[in-house]
């Protein structure tokens, strides 16, 4: 028998009060209330290619989404749809991405107004036989609910898992597994399949929520939420990352025209560790717009730190912004290298 990672997307979870006095698995109003914090995900890669669908839930605050790392593999961004599919939120920044534990903790581009799912108390102990409710979007069907029991609690490679019987399918990954108090106790992650790749009934796995909470607390202590880094950051990147969108770097559009520098747009200098010099990255390497600011053509200089992929449509850039000179003579200096990442519209 082999374990198959169902392609489930990130489930969003927030802290809520306990949903109901009655047992959660038989309180249908409480289940439907909890479903408001679980989202269907559409995951997109380069060139706006749809990579797949999955699940996620809101947790910790109204701008944080939890899902499986495998759901977000290769993603540039995700669109998260609410229970009634009437609202959609963009997800493009990540606080935690742990492939070994299969956990991704992401940040929405803006506050959602959604309520985080409640977490259990630290002293709450799960037991085999307890009822559980799984909420996710198998096959892209928004927020399907299934009910089952905890069948096993175990650790593998130092990571805690919950084996449960509530049915899940491909697309449920990243969904919420809730206990009979309405608290989220795990991320629905995987199902077992037989040698013919058929799903084995009632053998499903969730990553224990304690693994998520520990990683979130560590990340929150080290990195302010607003400094979440973008998806698809080069693995060998060093330094502070920022995603150019809106005015994160607050550069003005007019840049002094000196030699081959563009009259408008960003003047970017490349910082390379192997040489003590700065080299202009010209606008001819950027074919369209950067953060909706036009970039005029200019003579370009390639550098080792500049990563360009299919530049006619999209570019991922790893450079340091050293200084920007404006038409009025003002200059902004960035004393420490900031590694910048952006994507261009098609």
C-alpha cells in the first residue's frame, strides 16, 4: 500500500469561539458556520497557468491562510473562494513553507474579514474513536463536509499525524479537520491508495494542528506578518525580500535621465558579491510594466544576480536596489542590498 498525496489546497483558519454547546458533528448550523472560514483554492503558476485546485482555511488572524505545502508547489499565487463562491481573495505571500511537514502558512494580499477557525487548548488530548468533521473542496467542489472518527494518532520522522475515517478525495488537501468542539485539529493531507492507485476506504491522514501552530509562532516571532516573502523565491537568495506591488518600495516614476538610464521607471543597480561595483540593469530586459509603472527602453547590462525567465511575458528578478535618482535631483539610497522579486503582466 502506498501513500498518495491528494492535490488539496491550503485551508484557511482563524480563531473562533467554540461553535456550539452540542456535539459539533451533529450541529449542522455550527458546521455551516465553520465552513465560512474554509476556502476553495485555485493555484496558479507562471503565465497565469492553473496548476490545480485545493483547500485552505483561515487561522490566527483574518489575513492568514493554512494549507499543505504540496498544494502550493510551483505556485506564483492562489485565488481563495469563499463558501458561497461570491468572494475571492488573492494569496501570494508565505510565512512558512515546510515541505517535510507538508505545511504552508500564507498571507492574503489584504484583510479578508473572515473569522479564523478556533484552535484547541494545549491541554486538550485527542483519543481514538472521537468524532471528526472534514471540510474541503475535493475535485474543486466547494466545501464538501464528511464525518468520521479518529482511528490512530502517531508520529513519523518527528511529525505528528492523525489518521481518520471521514472520507476525503483529491482536492481536499489543505482542508480543515475539526473535533467535536468545532476546533481545527489538523490539515487534511493525504489518503492511502492500493497498488492499482485506487483510494483505500477510511485510511486518511491529517497533519496535526500542533505542527502548524509551532511553526506559525516561530515565524511570527522572527518575521513581522507584513514582511512575508513571495512565493517562488530562488532557493539560494540571501538578504531581505520584498515583493514590488503598489508602493512597497515607494519609488517615484520619474528617474533622472543620465546616459543610458531610462527617463521613467525604476533604476535598478545590481549588487554582486564577487565584485565591488554596481551595474545598471537597463529597461530593455524588462519588456512591459513593473508594478504598473512604465519602464522606458534603455541600454541593459546583464548580471549574475538577475534571473530572467521568458522575459516577454514574465520575469523573476533577484537584484539589490542600491539607489534611485529622480528628475528633480533627489536620490534615495538603500544602504543594504534588498533582493527584489516581481512578475510582469502578460
